[in-house]
C-alpha cells in the first residue's frame, strides 16, 4: 500500500493536538481575522497571546502527560 500523506497528517494532528472551536456573532470572525493579519499574526497566535496576557496561560508549549 502506498504512503498516504493526508491520512498520516490527519492521524498526527488527532494524536498531538486538541481542537477548540468558538462561535462568534456574524461578522466578528472576519473582524478577528483582519485584526490578526494587520498585526502579522495568525488567528491562533492572536488568541494564544490574548490568553497569555489575560490569564498567564501558556498554551503554546506542550504539556507533559504522565501515565
């Protein structure tokens, strides 16, 4: 069977990352995206930075999971 990069990437993402989604009022998502672009950031980085500044939550670094 040939290597399937899409499947590999999807499995890697499921294993290594959590997905969090938010609902915003209509038009606010594009406003957030525009604001992030103006500051040369992705929406993800903008949100992570806001969480750090407001709550000192460092969600950029991985967490050690102890079994």
